[in-house]
């Protein structure tokens, strides 16, 4: 490309950046349309999985007192406000995959808008756009269309951060303080681990107090009020803690790097794009790296907040190692706010505040998001087809009227919800916390199955020992390698009669009898 065309392209890109700067409301509207369209399609098409079905069944209980009582079993370790919002969505829009996931869609969208506002107050709007778009190309985006509280936690966390910034800037102080307290309270009322959001805000406030040389007691009061709902939830927390000792996902120090990998691995191409632009764009346009270095950026206390959000996984894993012993990546998801802010402000510095380079990144991010969205929709279509094929397989290979014991809870929940009547009438789950603890090293899922799925969801759960004692023959279906599958191992060890009836991808269908050679297997019906 010759110098003339390069300059023409540079002019076009600067014009795009200028339009974004002048018409940011139009960009935000365009982003909202793009986000809601892609995410809405996912929410409509994606089958509900195990944890989301927990959400659906609890949200459909007759009243809030029933929801509280179900949560009091400890099998679902969430506070009730999440279910209040979910019930409201179902009441307004009917029972559907979209209505069930709508609160999380809105929460994730709200987080993006808050990040845009937070960054745009200190650097050009083009870089605020990068902060808004960055979460869409990370592992966090998965939770924008999942009917669990994580999208809501992200939205309320973003709102808390924005309100804290407004308080620090002296903007509508009383309203901002109220917003800080209420948004934090909403976050911890959706998920207990949202309490970690207080850590970066407290760190930032300490830095701010150090710079100002005086404490802002009103901010500390708002932070305290924000976590006060946890006191009301203490009975639920205590019951949930009973599951932590043998929780299915144990915390370990390697959980920290694993979290950052799962969060940032999908964003490798955007990160590489920034590095390439930072290394080549100023040279190719004749710009100097010194230009833009003195442009305004985040204040010290705001940078502390961003770094504090990024450090949430370190804090969460450390505390879980000392207290609960339970941790999954989802618990530290608000770290994406810090990563987004740091990425946007780093781009501002690395690109020497070049509007054209920011425009390239913005357009690239939209393209990355669309490509990831298309890939996700293809995967969703494959999942739906796989579910259909599973039902057809069980119908063709599992002939007769024998019960079908599904060997892992995830497949069981999916089959009971989406299976045809002739299959769901035969599907059962055999639960035994002792066996799960012996073979898997944890029993929280099995305990929850007996405490919640059977009495509250009225699903066909049988106690393993009692069912085997009946001497009945039955079928077992499942993936032997699934992380929740202990059933096939115990049937093998106990000397039960096992005969392979068929195979569907990674899953096997067995005929099970009381003991070896105890029954004569009928030929599978084709």
C-alpha cells in the first residue's frame, strides 16, 4: 500500500473516531442493538442445563417463602434476591428460555455501559468503547446468557464502581452514595461471593484517602451498608456452608492462573491486535511514540480500583483456602471489570492517543464479537441436535419398559426437561452421597439431589441402596468419563450383571441385572 492510500485510510479512520467521539450516544445505541440481538438469539436457542434448571424450578415455586425454604436446604448456595428478579421476569414475559435469562442479559449490558462511562470520563470516548466491548470477547460473556446470578452480579458491580467514581468526583453526592450502597447490596443479594467486590472499592478508597489525607466516612458507611444484607442471610449461609467441606469444586492455588486463563484466553486475538497496532501503527503513519503520552488518564485511586478488581481471584482463592475450601471461576468473575479498564487505558497509552488506531481496535472488537457469537450459535445448534439424537437413541436402543438410570445429574436434568414423554416416564436418578464421596471425593451434588431435587422439584430420584435391594433389572445410560459419574464404577465393583446395549457418542447404555448371569438379556429392539 503506497503512502497516499495509507494517508487516505488514516483519514477515514480518524473520521470514524471523530464521529464516535461526537456521537457517543449513537455508538452506545448501536452497541446495545448488536449485543441484545446476538445475546438474545443465544438466550432463545441455548438449551437450559443443570444449574439453570435449578433456577427455573426454584423460581417457579408458589411463593417467596417457599423459595426461602428451598434455599434453606443448603443445596442451592444462593441468596433469594436473585430469585425475586427471576420470578419478576417470568411473571412479565412468561416461562421461556429468554425470559429466564433476561435479567442476566440486562445485567451484563449494564456492566458494559458502566465501564464505558467510567473510562470515558478520563480518556477519549474511543477508549471507553474498548472498555465496553472488551468483556464481550472474554470468558465472562458466557454468563450474559445463562440463567444464573453472575450476569446480575457484574451489572451491579459495574454500577457500584460508577457510583463510587461519582462520589469521588463530587457528582450528586447523596444520590451517588445511595447508589453505591444499593448496588452493592443488590450484588451480594444475588450471590454471596459478590462480597469480594468490596475489596477493590475499599482498596481504592484507602488510596484516595491517602492522597486527600483524610477519610471519607460517608463512603465507608455506604460500603458497610452494601454488605449488610449478608446479616439477614446468615441462616442460609450457615446451611450452605454445610456443603463446603465436600463441595464438588475444591479451591487450590492453581485455581488462580486457571481463572485468568479461562477469562482471557478467548481475548487472545484482540490482545494481539493491540500489541501489533502499538508496535506498527505509529511508525506506519509517521507518528512519534512520545505524542499523547501526557494525555490525561485514570486517577491514582481509580487505577487502584481497576487493579483491585483484577486481583479478586487472588483474594477469593486465598480466602476459600482458609475458610470454605470451595471455589469455581464464576465466583471471581467481577475481575473482568478491572481487566476491561486496564486494557482500555493501556490501549490509550500504548497507541499514543491515536484516534485512528482506536477506531481500528473498536471495529476489530465488533468483528471478534460477531465471530464468537456465530461460533457460539453453531455450537448451540449442535447441542440441540445432540439432545434430540440422545432421545432417539434411548427410544431405539432402550426398548421395553425398564427404568433408565442416568449416571450423571447434568444429563438427567436435561433428559427430564427436554425428553419426550415415553422417555421421561422411565428416566430416574440413583443418588448416594456415600458412594459419590468414595469414588469422586465429594458428595455435595448427591446431598443436594436428595435434599432439593426430590422433595422440592418432585423429580424421579431413588436412593441407590434401596433401589438395588429391590432386585429389579434396569438400564443405565451415561458417559463413563463424566466428572459426576460414580454409578458405573460401583456397579462394576459390586459384581452386578452388566451388558452393553448400545453406544451414542461418548455415552453407553447398559442393561443391569442383580448379579452376573442372573438374567438373560433380551435382544435390543432395532
